[in-house]
C-alpha cells in the first residue's frame, strides 16, 4: 500500500523522465541537480525545451530540485 502511494505521488515525475528517449530526460534532470554537464552525444539530441521545462517544474514541485 505504501509503495502504491509513492508510485502515484511520483507518477508525473516518472512520466516526465520517460517523455523522450532514455537517457535524455534523466541526463537533463541530473544536470539540473548539478551532476554532469547535461550534454548528449550523437545519435541522441538535446531534450526539447518545453519538455525540459515541464520536467524541471515537476522536480521543483516534489522538492527534488530547489
């Protein structure tokens, strides 16, 4: 029951982390937290800005990002 509540609580963040090809959103999230530079190598491309903004907003809402 507790795990189900946590999954529901974090579902929007999970969706944001998989809105583009992995590892692009995870890389963007880690860069926002100060880990790494956030760049990607071919064949990957940078995260779409509107999706990146939504990801960072969700991270802030949950307190994962200041």
